[in-house]
C-alpha cells in the first residue's frame, strides 16, 4: 500500500501542467495555467464527437424535463420545511437547516465536478440522482429534527449535484455565443412552476401531509431523468465502438492503484478541510443565542476556532502541488481578474438574497403581513419568476451583441437599487403591490447578473477547466448562501426573542418561546389584538435589520462588475470539442473528423511509447 501511495500519491502527480491544444491568446494572457485532461473530460470530448443533432435535442429535452421536475419540487417543498420543523417544535432552526443545506451546496459542487471530470458526466448524473432519492426518502420518513437535518445533507448533495452537472453539460455542448441562452434552459420551468408550486404545495398540505409532499419526488425525478441518461449512455456506446473512449484506469493501474489515485484526484483531504471550515464557523452563529452561556459557551468557541484554523489551512493546502495535486477548488483560476470578480459577485449576490428572501421572508409574510399560504408563496417566488424572464431575454441579447459585461454592470446597479427600495417599502402595512414590485426589481437585477457573470467566468478558461470554473462559480454562490443564512439566522435568534419579550403583553409573555419557535402559532393570534400587534412589530423590526445587511452586501457587486473582462464572444476560439450547438460558423462535420483523427493518432502514439 505504501508503494501505491508513492506511485499514485502527491509526490508523483499526474496533474502536471501542460499546454492545451487549440488554446487561443485569451487563455494565454489570462494568467490561467491549464491542468491535464482527466478521464471524464476525455470521455465527454469523445462522446461529443458522436452527437447528432437529434441526440443533442433529445438530451436537451431531457435537461428541460429534469429541470421541470426539480423546479416544481423546489417551489413546493420549501413550504413544507416550516410545517415540518414546527411539528418538531423547532421552527427557529430554519436558518440552521438552511446553513447546513447551504454548506452542503458549497461543499458538494467541487467534488461533483471532480466526479464528472474523473469518471464521466453520465456516471456523475447517476450518482447525483441516487443521493437525491435517498435524501427525499429520509425526509419523508423523518420523525425528529436530527433525522430531518441528516436527510437535508443527502438532498442538498443530490440536488446541487444535478444543478452543476446541468451547467457543465451545457458548457460541454454549446459554444460561447450560445451558452448564456442554453444556460438559462434549466431555469425556464420557473416561468410556470413559480405559480403552480404554491398551489401544488397547498393542495398536498390540504389533502395529505408534508411527508408525502417530500416522498413523491423520490419517484418523479428518476423517471424524468431517463431521456438525458439514455442519450448520454447511447452516445457513450457509440464512442466506445469507434474506439474514442480513453482506456480504463482500473485495467491500467489495478484496483488498489485506481482507488489511491481516485483519492488524490477527488482531493478528499481538501474536501474535509473545506467542509469543516464552513460548518464550524457558520453554524455556531445561529446557535449562539440559544446555547448555555450564549457566546461564552466553550463548545461554540472551540468550534469557531477550529473552523477558523481549517479555513486558513485550506487555501495553503489547495495551492500545494505535493499535498493537492488535483485540488478541490482550482484556486489558480483566481489569478484571472474576471474569474475572481465573477466569483466574488456570486458570493455577495447570494449573501444579499439569503438575508432578504430566504429563509424567513415567507414566515414574515404570513405573520407580520398577514398573507395566506398561497399568497405568501407566490410573493416569495416572484423573484425566481422575474430573474428567469430577465435572464432569458438577456441571453438572447448577448447572443446578438456578443458581449455580456454591459448587462452585468447594469444588473449590479438594479440589484442594489432594489434592496434600497425594499428597505423602504417592506414594512408592516405595505400593500401587496409594493412588496411585489420590490421583488420584481431585485429579480430583474438578479437576472442581469447571474447567467452573464457565469458566462464571463467560463469564457476565459480552456475546456479542461470549464467544469472547475463552473464549480468555483457555483461554489461561491453556495458560500454566499451559507454566509447570508448565518447572518440572518444570527439576527433572528438574537433579536426576535428580545423583541417579543419587550413588546408582548404580560399575560402572553409566557408563550413567547412558543411564538418564537412556531410561526403557525404566532399567526394564530387575532389580527388587531395587542398580542398580534406586538408579534408583528417584533417580526418587522427583526426583518429591517436583515434588509440593512442585504443592502450592505449588495453594494460591492456594483464595483466588482467593472473588473470583469469585456470578452468578445464572437471572436476567438471556442473552448469546446466535438459537435455542439452554435459552432460559431465553423464546419462541424469537418472539425469532428479532424478531432477523431487526433484522438486516434494520440492513442497510437501512447501505445508506441508504452511498447
């Protein structure tokens, strides 16, 4: 075993930096050094040579069907979390569950991109779907908050895996000019599920329980994934028959060598450091107010100290070629100002979003604004609808103009303006129209920001690094989500109980803890009563602090947008291989034939060297 680690471990890494074929000047001047192509990347490039127009359309129909399933699932199941946790008597743990989920969103994306690069896109999709199904079976069967939180780990791993793999697949099968448009495809179902979701969720809660609301998706999603998986598998067989697939690593290295090499390729140690850093720093922020001794609790202090040490150690570990030959996060990509600015935009974008919309906006609407379940659900999801519409429109304009930077800059300004107005108009007594207009404005800015910023990050890296760059960007989103959830959770747990004890009538103060932990009980007090007025005021003053945090988080986005490179998407070489949508005017058949020939020549050369 020692010899295996010596051969396949960090001292003799196969992650040697090499030049990428067909790299244009943009990559050479971007301060990005490319990594060696891993097996999964070689497989997807081989599969890309076998795509026909029909099989590509079938695959994208599968993407749309799967996205419809996950979109409707997301628009319904978020309603159940408040009822599930209230049923367990832990409604105040919404933000903690959100942080755990957010941490998993951040942690899983890089390993899932790694799995796709090491094993292949088809294998990664199957693995993500399996995690998703396990998560929902556990959620449906959970009888305690501990089981519920554990189930969220599997669910978050599966759902975020599907999210990043969909975007990686789009990057594999489109040229830069069409990528923004096709990147919006997984978001397209939001245009109808955003309205159907609350109705479906309310119908499920009325006709059955939240358990079936979770459990049914363990059946629906696997069925909806069949067209995409079938198209990938069929073209993988075609590539195998043509002799285009890379050789099996198990046959090449043996089972022991393969396992050791996979250990280093997946950067398991880096993943543990990254997970520990986020969990041990962010989760205590929401638990501090309720812990024994509050912030002086030794356990909380120890968690944050260890988390801080892991956070400091992580980048040093990742940048060491000996310790992390195949790093979890390709931090070398951050040498490029566009990648760095884009990832920071993603962090602040979702920091602001998760301090203002999730996880407590729904509870605020039901309690302080006295909206119905369906109405509150629709208001919350207005953001998703608006951002989806605006991102699709912007994607068409990007395809026409060949530039993305103008829209990122405009989006930053609109986003910040939306939070400024939200601070003014999201108050007790505001009309539904005023609240909705603020959601629309913030959603408009979000649509201008998200997809174009991701396209900008992808546009300055070669194909080998597309999955890593996409993972870096989407991981930044999840880090922003976790930080935003931690901030709003800290505000909620430290502020709301104090406000309730300050404003509630003396005869109701005995129920302050129940009002705080169960929003359905809080909303049960008669409108206009002294108790309800006190509850609404407490909710309002707590929400105002969250909105101030959201506005502060949105301000840096405006300045970061100006640091992104104004790439001409119509010019230069595309970072794709094989037959893709767009092809930027090149003869696809001729290019595919040349790439097939290059693969066969490389295999013959490697065979000659081994001989």
